[in-house]
C-alpha cells in the first residue's frame, strides 16, 4: 500500500526558480508509475484541500474513487463517544450517549475526543470520576471547527456533492473491484 498526502505534491506546479523543477519531476514520475505499474498496489491518498491537487492526478485510472469524509452524523457521533469513553477506560453505559451525540452535532471526532479528555481532567482535579456534566461542559467550552472554519467547510461540502462518493453512505464491504485505488478528501 502506498499512502499519499496533497502536501507531498503541493509543489507539482513549481518552476525551476523555486526548486529546480524537482517537485514537478517527482510528480511526473509518480503519475507514470501509477499508470504503468504491473503489480497490484493499493494506493490511498488523503487531501485536506483537494483544490491543491493537479487535475491529472484525479482522473479515472489513477484513482478509482474519491470519497468525501464529512462531519460525523448522529449515529457516527454516538459510536465516536462510545469508542472514546472506552478508550479512556470508562464505561459508556454510565453516560447518556444519545444526548451527547445530539449535543455534538457540529463537532469532529477529534473534538469529541478532546471533550472526553477535558472531562477526565475535570474529574481528576476534583478527585472523582468524570460525569455527564463534565462532558457537556467540555463540549460547551469548545468552539468547533465547523464554526471557526464554517465558510471553508461549507465550500468543501458543496464542492464534494456530485464529485465524490459520500463516505457515510458507503457500507462495509464496498471495496473497489480489482484492488483499485481510492482517494479520500
């Protein structure tokens, strides 16, 4: 498996004045390898800003699919709360996960994890286990990325409609045929 990030090809449009054309040559060699390789290789690329990738990188045959990973829906947030609380050695049954999932509608998985960590610190500071109040207070104290970068996220969500498969809608067992390559943005 080969993993690629858009930052690795950010200089693909570079000129000889910035890096002597090295980035453009590396990018060209990678595209040629992707096109001509004979062995089965699964290539995964992630991009926080797909607009930074050259169009020739995105065409069919180079990557079989592009998936858009949006903010988690309520069911996904419920799972994230469960996973994060378990990961911190606590019993999720002691918390109202459905209430937390609803309260975190604008939050990323990382922000939910940060709320769990903050709640642990609050509980430890008072020599007790964290409770629902700690979790909801930790959420309320955060300003989620969906608010601080709302315009950019909205633009990306709009861009993805009709251009990508939505990752949320993808069921398990949805591997591409023939060991294809996927691109997540």
